[in-house]
């Protein structure tokens, strides 16, 4: 019985690999990106790129281990939902009201440690931001409202 279950899991994992995710990013137009639009300081830029841009921009990078199903499906889902709710690459297309709302939400989510997602931090240690950095990032979001 145990052997059958194990074989079924292995078969599932093998078949799952045929269901690839689409890793093509939408085109990046530098002028539309928040970081270019408002000329963010260097340290804010690197924090955002490391901690937010994989899910909230058109510059998603997929490490090899995130290309393995079923993790890849889960990753792609985060990217779709993340981009759908907030896309820093398309900042310029947002209305003033929407910008303000997203900045407010961003400051809140960073302070409360809701963003970046904990599961993401487990797979991306380079995206960890210290308490001090969180505060700095949150203040920067607020400074633009
Ligand atoms: C692993 C992917 C991932 C990363 C990295 C990530 N987010 Fe998110 N984010 C999501 C997803 C998925 C949602 C939508 C679902 C939700 O609200 O939980 C979201 C929602 C949001 C929202 C809510 C937008 C709205 O108005 O509905 C804000 C604001 C936000 N993220 C900011 C950030 C910031 C700032 C960072 C970087 C410090 C960040 N996120 C990093 C995946 C991510």
C-alpha cells in the first residue's frame, strides 16, 4: 500500500513537470516604473527590487527551484495576484487616487510585516529586510502620498 502511494506521488510529480508555467514577463517600459518616475534613492530602489519586484513588477525573476511543479504553479499564482493588485512597473498609468491608496497600503503592509510574504522570504533570504529598513521603506511610501 505504502509503495503504491509513493509511486503515485512520484508519477504525479513527473507528469506535473510537463505543465510548465509561462515565465514571459510583460514588456518593461522604464519611464512607467515608480522608481524612475519619482527618482527613488539608491537604497530604496535596491530594497524594492529585492523584496517586492518579483511579485509586483514586470521584472519577475524565477529561480530554478521555483520552476519545479507544483512550486512553480504556486509561484505563478503569487505573481499573477501580486501584479494584479499592484504593479510598480505600470505606476504611471495609475490615477492619483489609486497611487495614494497603493502607497498607503504599501506602508501599512511593510510595517505590519504582511509584505513581502513569509513564504517568499523562506525561499529568498536576500529579500529579508530589517526592522530599520522596513521603517525606512514605509516612510518613503508615505513621503510620496
Ligand atoms: C511572493 C510575492 C510577493 C512579494 C515578494 C510581495 N508581495 Fe505584495 N502582494 C502579493 C500578493 C499575492 C498580493 C495580493 C493578495 C494579498 O493582498 O495578500 C499582494 C498585495 C499587496 C498589496 C495590496 C494591494 C492592494 O491594494 O490590494 C500591497 C500594497 C503590497 N502587496 C505591497 C508589497 C510591497 C511593498 C512589497 C515589498 C516590500 C511586497 N508587496 C512584496 C505578493 C507579494
